[in-house]
C-alpha cells in the first residue's frame, strides 16, 4: 500500500524474531552459526518438498481444480512432515557434533547446551520459514494499491504479517519441545509437535476467513509457549520470583553467580 | 511476478488464497490481486521548441489519483473544490474535453492528478480542432518584414475552430482510452467504490488509477540538446530527439541525383503536397482531410501524367515533392529549400519555374476549388487554370480578394525566392475542415463509406463517392501541371486520373493498410509494417524513413515508373546504378495457380531526401527561421487501476508494527536478563549439561 504499510507489516512479522536475535543470539558466535545452519536445514526441506510438489503438478491434470486443490493439500502435509524430519535430522547431527566437540576441547563442559541448541535451531527454522512466507507479500505492499479490486479481503497484508509472526515463534517453541522430547525419549511429545504443526498449516486453508485461521493459531501458539517454557526449565515459582523482584535475594541465598 | 516455488507446500495464507481462485496453479502473484493493468493507453507527450515546452508530464513514479468519472461540467466543482480525497484522476468523455474544462482543470492542478479521455467510436457532431487558429504563423513567409498587414493571420484566421489545446502545457498526464473492456472495468470500479450515495461521503477503500508518462526533457530544445551531449557516463542518456523523417520526390524526366546543384537548362515545375498530420495524443494522426486528401490527389495526378509525359514530353520537367513534417513549422520544405540553397539537391532554386501545391481538397462542397496565391509577389501570368478545368465537374476560381496564402509548403519557397505559384484548396477563406489536425479527421469525416457485407478485398476495389470527387481534383491538378510545364492543350483530354487507383489509395491509407494491393507494391521486409488500422502520419523521430513515407515512395514508384524486366533481385538492389533512376525491388503478386509471389524490379525516379530541420545541422537551437521541434524521450507509458486504503489505516498499521517491535524488544530484554532465574530447575547441580 505504501511505505508505512511495508514497514508496519515487516515489524509485525519479524519484530519478535529480531528482538530475540539481537538480545540472545547476536553476541554468541556459536549460536549464530547454529542458527544459520538450522535455517539451511529448513531450506533443504523446503527444496525437497517443492521438488516433489512441482513434479506432481507437472504430471497432473492442470485444468481440474479439485485435483490441484488436492495436490496443494498433499504438498502442505508433505512439507510439514519433511520439515519435522529435517528437524530430527538436525537434532541427530547436533548430538554427534557435540560429542565430537567435547572430545576435542579441553574443557569439561560443552560450549553450548542442547537446550540452547534447541532454541537456536527452532529460531533458525522460524526465520527462514517467515522469510519465505512473507517477503514477496511485503514487496508488493510497497506500491500504492491495496488488495481488493477483485473482491478479496482488505486485511491480507496484516493477517499475513500476524500469521508469519506466529509461525516464527511457533517454530522456536516446537524446536525446544522437540529436542526435549528426543532427549528424554518422550516420543509422544515429538508426535504432539508434528501434530500441532500439521494443525496450524491446515488451519491456513481457512483463509480468507482470517479469524478462523488466526485465532486458533494464536491459541496453539500460547499453549506451545507454555509447554516450551516448562520444557526449558521454567516453572511457575521462577516466574513469580522474577515478577515480584525477589530474584536477587534468591540468588544471594543460593550463592549462585549471576 | 513471484515464482511458483513460493506457492508450494507451506503454512502461511498465501498458497491457500490462490487455491480458492485458481483453475490452474500457475504464476499467480500478489501483484495481480492488487492491480489491473490497462491495455490500450495513448498518452500525450511532451514536445519542445526554441522557446516552449508543450504537452503533458507525470511524476517519475507515476501520478496516483482517486478516480472520478465526470458526467457534466457541474461535477468539476467536486474535483476542484469540494471533494474530500484529492488528488483526483478525472475520466472524461471526449465531448467534455473542451478547452473550458482544460482551463479549469489546469488551474486546479494540485487537486488533479491526471485526466483520462474516453474517445467515442464515432466522430462528434460539432467540429473542434486542437491546433492553433493560425498554424505555423512564425515560420511562413508573412513576417513583419515581408508584409506586416498580413502577418499573424490579420486578414484571415485560417483555423477559426482552433483551440490551441495541442500547444498547451500540462503538468499532469492526459491519456486517451477507447470504449472497451478496460473502460467498463474502470466505470464498474468507480460505481462500486467511489460513488457517494445521497450526499454522504464515499468510504475507503476507494478506486484509484495510476498513470505513468514521465518525460525526460524540459524547458526547450536548446536545454535538451545540451543535455543530450553531456558525456559524463559511458552510456550517455538522451533526453530528446528532433522531429525528422524523409521527403519523397520524383520527376517526370530523370535528374542526375549525384550531380547536385544548379542544372543548366532545366526548368522545373514543382508539384508539392503535404504528408504528415498530428493530433493532441501521441501517434494518432489520421490526417484525412488535412494531409491525405492532398497527397492522394497529387499521386493520382502523377499517375495520370505518366503516359502524357512519356509520349509527348512537355518542355519543362515536373518535380513531384511530398513533404513530411510540415505540421511542425515546415520541417520538410524548409529542409529542401536549404538543400537547394546549399547546392545539396539535384536542382537549384533558380531551376524552379513555378510551384503548384495541392492543399486540403477532400471536402469540397459544391465541387469548387480555390486557387490561392501570394498577393505580394504575384505576377500577372502565374498559372493558367481555366482550360485545365474545362469539361470537368469542378469549378476552379480564385478567392477574389487580396488574401495571403494559407499555411503551405510554398511559403518556404517564397521566403527564398519570389517564385510564382498557387495553392489549390477547397476553402475560399478559412478552412472548411472542422477537425484540422485532430484525431477525428479520419475516413468517417471524409464520408468514405462502404456498403455493408463487403470483404476487405471488395472494399478495396469499391469506388466511393469521395474517391470519385477526389479523382476530379486529381485530373484538374494533372492537366494544370501539364499546361504549366508547357505541354500542348490538345492533349489535355487524354489526361485523366483513374478513380480505381484513387479509391484503392484512400482505402489503404485511411481504412487499412494491410490490403492485397499494397502488399504487391512493397518488398517483403516491409510487409510487417502494414496494419489493419488507418495509417498514422505523425512525423516521429526515427532516423529511418517512417512507414507511411516508404509506402508513398513505393506507390510513387509504381505509379510513375516502369518495370525493368528480366532483372533478378541482386541486380536490382546492388548492381544497377542509382544516378538517374532509383531501382526498387517489390514482391509483386502471386500468379493464379501458385502461392509464391513473383517479384520484379521497378525503375522510377522516386527518391527520398532527408527531412530534418536545418536548425539541427547548424546547431542553432533557438533559431527563429527554422523549425526547432523536438520530442522528449520517456521510459514507461502505462496505466493501472487499484484500490487505495485510507491514510489512517496505513498509519495504524505502521503504529501497530512499531508497537509490536518495541514490546518484543522490551520483553526479550527482560527475559534474557533474567534467563538464569527463569530457566533453572532449582535443584540440579550447576554443571549439569544436557
């Protein structure tokens, strides 16, 4: 629509991700490396999924709308499964890498814990997924026009931006929960991540009824966020301590360095 | 458009938006949801001369305005004063596009982003001419030095219906559109979104249009030619080009074209006509009465004189000259006079015995033709016209009072030498052409009509009444030329123009140029230049001869030349010497029982001579003597329509975005600074790692 819509939607979509990157990742080179590697893994999964989809579209009947819709659904499901498969592959790779690093290094502790890796890889997946979701829409939002001349809903740009924000955060939470489940051999947690990913993707078939797709997505986002918080080691007690500003006393009492 | 790969299996809404609307999953981008591009847009472009710039200009990134369909002049008030969402882009019917509207729109140009004129399919009933009322008043022969009483149309205003719209300057784009699907879409969009119901204000989102026609040149010709020559970068960017094309000329007795300058013993009667025309919009110039009627009459006269000048050659030579660029201060004729003065042409000004020019002759009511001559330099026995017209249905008279010459190429010759001559027109005083240099000066205005249900080939051969009338004029012209060249009066009865030829030429230039006869007359590489639409006679800026110029050259060659038999293509084009004659290879017709065309070599005296104003050769870009017209260059010309959202909504989006960013920055800072507390389990040892 104009520059203001462009910047508004960019900040909505990438605001939390940029904030997280700036404050938690940017100063640690190791985290940056693993973030980019995670983004790359997501990219490879997308490449594979789109290759399969492209071939199937070429051999299909291009005039049949039902077949094309079916192919799209198939493509979405395939892509979700591939993304989660690549998340698992990344997990395996990181485990092996960590063992290798440990034997090589002279310190006793690992330079980066699996929990941190889970968070970083999830955020990497999220960045790349968000970029592919929304960048071409942002590019078109710079022009003077807004969507609607053919009767589509006007809120396309805004809802795309909000959806992208949700997806990025969801990828981060899924990463944490997924790695935690793999560590503790809780395969039902892994299955729940895959299932919720599938649900969120299929919710987007509701568009252009944006309420129908955004509201459940944000509900799932909230639930996943809570689960990830607990999986990362948080608890209600810690939260209360922080909120009532009694954390300093707690630390002093336990002689733990800050 | 964005590649299809981003449509594939993914989460966000984009892919599924498309699935609702697609029958085939192709490259369907967001841009297609926003914009509807307009297919047929004709802009008005910027032209510059020594002192002014005329035409229209848009911003570099296009002019965006809320659509407003103007139904009557009262609605102008909404656009100029009371409308709440300026700037507006006004859509007008052509009949409303009068000078009054333009004046009002020009004054309110901060609220007017552009104008789109919907041109009707039929001519308006009232005549209107966008040209000035005194065409070419500064570059003719009637200056203050020559005769102050006749300068600046003091005696006769030649184009009384002229509004001067083509010579105004606008700082918003003006486009012309046809009544087609795009216009329907625009009107529908306006009705759906911009129409205020019962006095209430229309709500956002509103329908808007964007027009791109940014012109690179500014101020005047001297400035733009100076900017053309700036050599700062490896690829200098040109901003304007001089208007130029080629004149077509031929002679009844061949002239040695390589020996330029004065030719001893040659006395030449110059038969002149004008080729070009213009209108307010770019590249639309049918010029039926303004130009085509004149040169078609001269072409037919040349054809009629072919036999007589071969069998009983008159003492003087006849030089047919078709000048291009005459609309813009006599580009072609001033160039020919300049060439003659500098001994750069096959003959000299001293070789010219007299001049006969054929002006606007298509509309002659009551079958009367008028011979105009210059009262200042007139001699007693200039042109003998009575016997030329005897026995025909046309009466030829002189205006009967002291009147200057109408705008004509002959004036440029008079500026150099006092040569005797006349200009044949169909108006006694002011023009009878009520659409002079307008886009409505077309076949319909000349009443060229065909019975329904004729195929194009049958239409080509059908002799219209206009063609019959024009044939009479051509016969008069031919006979007058013959007498003027000193031929015997006894032969006059055998000089007759061919109505079949005239109707074919008229059909080819005014209805469709892609017809079977034209296809036979041209070489095969020009066939792609033929279109199914009337020919456009705007002079243009090409370095090569334009399409109508080449068509006229090949026509003239066919009508005055002979076939050189048994000559192959190589011989014709490369071997035969072009000193006395020009040799042209044409593709010819296919014989009845085959599909391959049989080409042949045409020998004639038809040649081209460059029609570029001498001001550009002399680098006098502020010249008052020669034409200094240039046309600006541009990058894109296009238009599109879309919806615009209100400013408040856009600011709200930006505000929400900034809010989300700041909130997340704050939250993240807080959480990361307290991460140790938040994410510890409390009971595990400090170096637990997993």
